[in-house]
């Protein structure tokens, strides 16, 4: 098995929204905002080469939206999905599986592209993976979250016939005892389920070079979100997120997990340590350095 970092660019979100109830005086040193209080965040995906399978975890926000949309989110940087795949010797047509942690636009927008007036899968040879609980949540969105679930990113996946669901028996439950519930997706690839950010978000946990690498998606979008109170205002159920973070960080610290960050603009990965202030980052490094 080989793991590769796939960079698809950067975008901006309001710093206050990203750090919730934490005062700006505390979070501004973690990710300094611009004059509009916007902070830059990565759109970092993960590519897994495992035998005949080439699995892409998330795919950024894509580029099919209109100018008004991008005026809100400021897609920037030189990285693109295709450039990053090519850097590692791959093309999007080589991807066999697209694993979507959840269906917010910054995680699945690259799933679908425009061909003339048609919306078609960007990965024509791939199976797209979600789970039934989250899929139903996304196609019938609540008023607070519907701006993140864009039908043009989601419905064409099902219409293509390339959609499959990962089965799990923990609907409505994040925790199994004091651990996150999980199922096996492939050899060495488990899926953890969390419900605080959105319903049934999936976190890949991959056994790699005698370590467990966990793709954090929006449970911990950056290393700055490791302290327990640092919970995004975007989360649907912040107290659930808080409990999921406690559970995950305890498990990750005790078992030496590597955290892979989707949105941290500076750091790809970190290890953890117990400190007087709680669990905190120990070392920062790139995925390629494992």
C-alpha cells in the first residue's frame, strides 16, 4: 500500500465560524485572518494505492461553480486535483474508488464536472462511496446546512449509477462504549463514524507502515482544533462533536495514531502527546515522511 497527499488548492472561511465560541484573541495566532476576518484553509485529499485499487478520499470543491460562489469562498493557490494526481503518476481515470467522508461542497465538489450543459462524474471509472444515512441527510437538508449540500455535487452521482453505500449498524450513534463505532471498508482500511459535524460523517483509519493514519475530515479540520473547546460553529451538534473529540483523542493518543488534516493550511500530519493541558500535538510532519 502507498499513500499520497493530493492538494486541490485553498479556500477561505470566516475565522469565527471555524473556531466557534473561542475568542478571536485566542485563535488568531493559529490561523491569522485577513481584513475581512477570513482565514485560508487547505483542501487536502488522500490517495490510497492498494493493489488494483486506487482510492481517492474526498476531492475538494471543484471548479464548476459560478463567479458569485467563488467570491464567497476565494478558491486560490496553484494546486489542482489533476496537477496533484499527475505529480504522483496518476490520472483521474485511474481512480477506482472515490470515498466521500461527507457531502459538504468542499469535500465532494470535485466529484462532478460540467461537460457542456451536462453534469457528469469526474471519475468515470470509479465507484463513489457514501452511506445511506448521510446520503438521505444530504438530499433532504435542514435549513441551516443546505447551503453546504449542493444538489449539483450530489444528485448526478446517483444518476450515474456509480454510487454505492457502506453499510453500518450504528445509525444515530457515534460511540460504542468509549470508542467511535467503526466498520471495515477494505484490508487495512476501517471507517469511523461521527455525528457531531453532520450526520454519519466517515473517517478513514488506514494501517500504513505499522501505523494507523486517520483522515480527520471535519472532526478535527486542523491541528488548531485539537483542544476540546475548539469546535466549529458549522457543526450541527457541537456537544456531540465535543464528546467524539474526547473519545477519539484518547484512543488516538493511547494507540499512537497519525492524524492527517484535510484543512490545515500548514501541517499535513501530527502525532499526539498527553500534557498538563490535555492531549496536544507532539510532532508535525508530512505524510511522505512516515
